C-alpha cells in the first residue's frame, strides 16, 4: 500500500521535468490513471474500516443487552 501511494508523487515529479516533446501528455495521462486508482483504493479501505467499526459497535450493543 505504501508503494502504491508513492506513484502519484513520482509521476508529479516526472511531469515537472518533462517537456512536451518528451511525452508529457502520456505522463500526465498516467498520473491521472494512478490518482484514480489510488483514490478508489483509499475509498475501499475507508469503507472496510467503517464496516469493521460498525461490526464492533454492533457486537458491543448485543453484549450489553444480554446482561
């Protein structure tokens, strides 16, 4: 996961040092793809964490009502 989040940083640096005659458009497109992928992964992780927390809370509620 840590490596994946570094790709946008790397590609941004490459964009800064790339001229239009050196495939700048392709690098920018790659940056857009990577940013989209990282964003989707982050959203998936957030959703999973929310589900896990909701499960923990639900279990606590069930335990406290049984006593």
